[in-house]
C-alpha cells in the first residue's frame, strides 16, 4: 500500500515540475476548507447470520488544506464519518482536481483522490487501516475574492475486512459515496 501511495505522490510531483520551472507568472492561491456532507458507507457483515449493511444516513465533517492555479487544485484532507454501528471511521488523504473554467462566477471540476481510512469497530477491539482511491466531481461557486462554495460528490473504494477481537462477525468495508458542501477560504500566494 505504501508503494502505491508513494508512486502516486511521485507521479504528481513529476507532472508538476514543468509548472515550477516555467518563467510564466501563475494566478495561484492557498486554500483552507471546512466540509460537511452526507455519505453512504457500504459494509458487508458476515458471521452466524449474514447480512449486508448500507448505512446511508452517515454524516461527515472534514478539513482541507490546499493550493490552486488557474486550472488545477490540490488538497490534503482529513474527514470523520459518524457511522452508527462502529466506533470510528476517519480518512486522511489527498485530492487533485482539474477545473473547467466556463464562467467567472463558477467552474466545474473533476478529480481523483487517494489516502488511508482508519477503522475501529468497537472500543478495545483493535483497528484496521485501508488504502482508498476514487474520484470526485462538482461545481465551485466563487462567492467573493476570498470565499468559494464547493458542491460535489465523491466516491472512495475501500478493501478492508475487520474482525473485532472475540467476535464471530467480520465487517467488509467496500466503498464510501459522499455528497458534500465546502466553504473554501482562499488567499494569494507570495
């Protein structure tokens, strides 16, 4: 998993090198965002009585720190998901987005995400980590020079089975699908 994550970071850095070496001046901004959303977490529970659980009323909150040029945006992000039947689920990762600038008031974006999900089913039962990857799409509305409102959807593919200590059940985490809104604060880079 660490190799895949390292390769993704290396590929992004190599892709960005021509931008750093360029003699052109770019309109770049630093970004900080607070995000809230509703998610569907797909969990297959296996044990004495097999069942599939899809908790579609999951709230999530997160923060994002990033940078933006005219056509690209990158974020480092952390999110917490309030899943009813498990102790905790949170993610830490990165996103890169391409911006389609069709208007001075808004733009459309499409991007990819990668990171790690941290899962704990019950207190003192051990925990698990799962690498995730996926995509996101949405609209970014320019509310002012310093604030944007982002409305989007995100899909994260997981592949982790968690079996709590002393339990006859195991939990297979398959994906997280999220609809979200973010308030983005942006300021000019030096």
